[in-house]
């Protein structure tokens, strides 16, 4: 009798553990929001270890009037992790017909009959549907540990997001170090660490060299971040996870993949043609917006040169400058405007009067004066640029990659001190960009530990002031025309 009771208890325990495991596998994790290109809709993505069957997404302005959106089979994407063969399920759902500039609450309910599979309630705010002030946070090169994620004070990334100091986030390449390391557990930690921010505001991703040059990490990038596919598709990108664009407030923002300039990728020509068409259409639709272009590798890094920066600045030698298949990616043009040169990103920035270019790749912060394609720069007041005629180039790669409290520059990169550089440092920090209206743009580089702007400047369009002319020239003292900037 005692033995029968023992086996019954053992069976009950095993059944309980099995059921508990099943429900644990259904707990939603890796939750993040994505922009769609339409301010009246938003994409919500989450991951479970087993396939959800009757999951719903409940959302509301007022809780007594909640709407319930079923998660359909078409919303669920199975992802088999390389090497381990472990399969998990990434669900991505679009909320549509929302009101602009409005706060919504939502909850992911994977199994309606068991509350242990329900997410906590999160709140997000939609972007405005009419031109309005908008702020965004940008940084590159952020690891899962020892970064702005680990700063728990008010200046840390998560507390700053929870205080609504900006409206959305862009991680500009080199994510987690690395997404696929240790069979993806580093990427898991990264996604869990960002969730308090990514679940309450759009959190967009850009490929860096770590995501693009390693096929293993590319697989994780393409699967984990499929939630932003709709934005790329809506912006008519032929490679929607790697290049896309959108309007937000007084901004037009274009995102491209700079790795194609180092990998000799066949998509380089397609991406270039897309960016040309995107900027042309955006200028036609609203020429008064502030134009921001974001990608991982740097165009300018003080007086340092490398193959990738030369290609992006001046282009490459081509037999037919409109046909990438006739170009030699290992033969950069040495000066801007050289004959038989094609696919210079800088030429598009000049053509369409791009205002700001934000890069990463180097593990520090560096802000240049407005730089012309002829290596001259505008010697304006370092804090206010009136009517600049050239883009401001910024490296914001100081988000942190190692387990140290504030020092970021693990690789001992030489922080540039060229005359063209207005400010540079390597403390853990991130950028906040705000377009207040069509005439006033504000930039702050926030020191995470001190919760204060360590660098700040304005761009002001004032028709009463003359356009500034660039007069100062700077030389390149460290030049490499044959290799890309070293992978970090």
C-alpha cells in the first residue's frame, strides 16, 4: 500500500514538473516593438520555446475596452538554432488603426487558461501622425554586459527609456558580442536585458560587421529581428532587414548596411540605388525635414583612413558608374568627384543635403565639424551650427562592450584628435537626437554614469543668417587603401 502511494506521488510529481515545464516554455520572452513606417501601427514580437496554440494579444487605451488580437499560424516563425538544433518560435503581430501620439497598454497571453504564461502589462506610445517634436536614441557596439545596459542609475539605457527621454531606439550594429555566441545564450541575455526598454518603445536594429561577416551570427540576426521586416518592406527595400527608412516627426531617417563595402556584396548596387531613390522621394515629399542617415562603419574618423571609409566617401573605380558589376571594390577613388568613380555614399549626402550621419564601429564617441567631400570643414561655433552646408558626421560607438564600470575602449583605439573633430571621448554613453521643429535640431551625448550631456550641439536653420562656408583643410595621417577598418 505504501509503495502504491509512493508511485502515485512520484507520478503526480512528474506530471506536475512536465506541465510546469510546458507552461514555462510558453512564457513570452525577448519582447520588442518595431516601427512599421505607419505611425498608426506597431509591430510586437516575442519568443516562446514551444509553439503557441491559442495565444492572443490584448491591448487597450482604457482597460475596460480591451481589444483581443489572435496570434495566427502565419504570425509564428519557427527558428532552429544552428549547431544545437533547438527549435523556438518567434511570433510577430501588427497592431493597426491606432491613434497617433497615444499611450496604449498591452499584454501577451500565450495560454488564456494559465496566467503563468501571460506577460506583464506594458505600455507604449505611438509616434505622431503630423509633424511634431520627436527624439530618438542611437548607439552602436553594445554588449550584453558591462555596457549602458548595466548602469542602473537614471542615466542608464533602461531607466532613461522608462523615463521616456526619447521615443524610440536604434542599435547601430555589433549587437550583444555576439548574438550567436555560446549557442545563442549571449544573444538571449542581451534580449532579456533590453526587454524593459524594448517592450515599451520601438527598438530597431542595424547590422554591423559582427552580424554580417559571421554566417552564424547572421542567422540569429535574420531570425531574432524579423519583427522589423514590415518596415523594410513598406520602404520598398529589397533587403528589408538590412536597409529601410521612415519618417518620424520632423525627421526622415534612412538606414543602410555599410558591410557591403567590405564584403564585395552583390547587394551594394541595389542598396545604393534604393538609397538614391529613397532620399529623392523624401526630399520631394518634405524637403524641410532633418535628414538622418545611419549605418555601422564610419565615413570619417578624424584623420584616419581605411578602405571602407574611402569607398563610402569617394566611391570605387567603375567601367560604368551606374552598373556595380563593372566596378572594382578593391580600387577606391582617392579624391571626391574623380572620373569613372561610382557608388559613393557621400555623393548622395551632398546631392540631397543630408544633415546628420551617425556611425559606430569604433568604441568611442567622436563628433566632427560639418565636413565637405573635399576634406574641408566648417569652423563654426562648436555648440551651434547655423545653416551648415555639409553633414555632421558622428561616431557613437561608446555604449560599452566589456564588464567595466565606465571605461569603454577595450581595444585601446586611438581617439581621434584631428582639427576636424569637435569633441571625442570613450566613456559609456549614447546619443539622443531631437528635431524640435523644421529649424531646430538638438544633439546630446549622454554620459550614462553621470546622467548628463557630455557633449551637445544644435543645428539651426536661420534664413536671416548667411550660409556658412568651409575654409579649413585637414590631412589624412593614417592611411590604408587596401584593407577595411579592423573588425571590432
